[in-house]
C-alpha cells in the first residue's frame, strides 16, 4: 500500500489461510486477529486478493522463503528478479 500498488494478487498454497481471508464472517480462531487485520488491509488494495495455487506451482515462494532464513535483514526486488530464482521463474512462465 505504501508503494501504491494496485490490482495485486497474492497466491498461497495454504488453502486454510486463503479460505479464512476470503470468508466474510469474523474469524474467531486463535489467528483471528491476524486474519481480520489482513482482510482490513486487503480492502485498501484493488484486485483479486488471495487465490489458492498448488504447492508444486509455488516453487518461487518456497525458494525465497528458504533464502530469507539465511539473511539478516530486508531485501527488495522491483525491476529484475534475483538470479537464484530465475530458473524457477522460467519454468513457471513456460509451463
């Protein structure tokens, strides 16, 4: 939101999270406050919101998450993807 992005689609292989975020009723589970805060933030972004994808289609996110475990700060990529995910991006775009 701070960067002014619009028409953002978030993909996740966690079906329970996607279902909770799409649900219009109040989430009263232990994670309810996080889910409700996320839903509130999503109303400020136009677009599809959250969508569920197969885990096999989520290779880029998996590799980025593993990479994040070994860095000590924040990194941002806006124009070009990092080299260590180029092969998976290529596979995703050509399958």
